[in-house]
C-alpha cells in the first residue's frame, strides 16, 4: 500500500483535549509528519476562526475545512478554496419564518456569525468580533449563507421539524445544556470537502488518513484508506473505523500518526 500523504483531523474530541488545548505530543507528531511531506488538514464543524488560528499557530501546510464542510480556506491568507453555500431559496424560506416567529437563528458568512438584534446569547463565545447583530437577516449582504444555526431548544424544534423536507443537512448538537441545529447545503460535508481538496492536490483516497470522534466524521473516515476513531468516540463511530486509537486526553492523534505514518515511512526508507 502507498504511504499516507494527507491526514484530515477533526478538532473537538480529537485533536483538542477536553480543555481545548493541543498537547505537546500531538504538536510534535504533526510537525514530524509535515517534515515528511504529509499534508495536515483540519476538518471541523466550527466556524473559521478557531481552526484558522490553530492552523497558523501550528504552521500547518494545507487549507482548513470549516462549517461542517461548507467552507475551505487557506489559513495563511484566508483565500477561499471551496465553498458550498445553502441555496438562497431554502435559506430565505427558513429566515423569513425565523424572523416572523422570533426563532433564534444565526447566519454564517465570510467568517462571521450574524444574529438578529436582541437574540439571546446562549454561549460565552457568541460575542464580537466573530458574532455581530443585525436588524434584518434577509439583508442582501448576508447572502449567500455558508451555514445557518437554529439556537436553543425552541428554535431547533420548530425549524428542524418544519423544514426537514428541504434538501439540506440538519445536524443537531448539544453543548452542555445548549442545543443547536446547524444547517448546510447537501454537498457541504467534511467528506465531500476532503474529497474535493484531495482532487485538487492529486492525492487518491488510498493515501489519506482521517481521524475523528463523531458521527459526522464517519463519511470522511470511510473515504480514507485509514479511518481512525478516537478512544472517546461512540461505539457507532468505532465500528465504522479501521483503527481505534487512544482518547483525546491521551494523545490519540499522536499515537496513530506515529504508528501508521511516521513508523511506516521509517520502514520504507530503511
């Protein structure tokens, strides 16, 4: 089998430990892999701010995939590499309803989340500079939307139920007591964004490793020759993986890179 040339890595519960830091061992493994010419791609459901800053801090050598695969950018200069916005007809249908009925919804566009003025702030990080308040979510300058987020249980129940028939992805996630539903274009997935990025580099899937812990990581894990589940992943995710590594608090990313990428390249050069 050919050597691994690209590693796609989820953030939360994967590269990031429980305290949202990147361990020394993980940093070392990433840098050693890049020294061997391996491309490191961060793939996350988050907006751009965290993965882009982290990619710059770590000196990563490939674009970042954000917003559940809706947006891929060059971390260094912010150049857009790939974008799958929600079709306007679907986004507008949801936004008209949300504004009329007072549902808490945010638009993600150009690296910024926009919410209607007066919308509750559900989490501590939902503040400027990456969050802004506007009077009208239907303002032309806010289109096209890379992602929509229904915020809070009431909005999630109302919108995910009423618009489940639309050909877009609905991903319901919980963060402690907070629940949200992220909505993206049907083609906006980590897997499809990774597939398009690999095609851009001319890297076949048999030269790819993908590491994650959540159900939305499974398709990219199945695309890659080596799909890796974290030790803290659910049984469902582990069953879909080729390899199960240790947890995010036990340097699981470093362990699997060392064993299946760095050691493999060392054997090949011996």
